[in-house]
C-alpha cells in the first residue's frame, strides 16, 4: 500500500534542505574526521546524505535501509581490499540514519553496535546539532573499527573521504 503522506513529504522536500543541516564547514569537518579516523584502522568510511528519495522510489515504498544498500553498492563501498567499508547514510526526508557495513566487518561487529551509533546520531540531529551528531557517529565507528580492524602495514585510503550529496 502506498503511503501518500510519505510520498508527498519526499516530493515537496526543498532540494537544498541538506545545506541547512550540512553547510560547507560541517562537510569539511566530516571529511577531516573520516580522513583522521581511517589512519587508525583498516576500515573505510563513506558518508552519504540524501534529501529525499526519487519519486519512483518513494512511490514504491523503498525503505531507508533498502536505499542505503543501493547507495552502498552505487558508491562501491564494498570495493575495498579487506571488505571493510562502512556507509553512513542519512535520508533527511524520513529522518533516517542507516549504517551499512561490508561483509568483512559485518562478520565481526554486532548489528546492535551500528544501531547504537545511529540512535546516538539521531539524538543529536533531533536537537538540530547535525555536525556534533555526525562527528560523534564517526568517532563511535572509529572506535568499533579500531577494535576489530587495527592497522597493519600498508593502509591505503581506498574511498573518498568527502561526504557525498545524492540527488542534488
């Protein structure tokens, strides 16, 4: 069944709404935090922000989780030497945060750990503090990856550190 309220919310989300939550300085801070984090573990973090779903996906009822998995694939977060990519995906229209980990990480990290990070980020976002929420989330993911994937020898930066804005 189509959720018309949700479809309308996605259709009428202002295209630049992400800029209010994530101005240039916040995007720069996220990029720096990701780059710094990746020096302490073999994981690769990708941060993606999407204002709203394309109309066809909203109409079909695509969930935030389903979209996050599509974005994970589209951004090739899976394409790392140790299968150690992690996607932080924000769907602003739904106030949804999804964390998707590649199979190398998923085999070692309890899904409840990712849920805890997402809930922590959501709490900061509800207060309007998107920068703090994003940076705290990255720090928590850093701690998880450092515990399970410490650096060893050659540790290339395999994925872009800059947050990606989808559907501009």
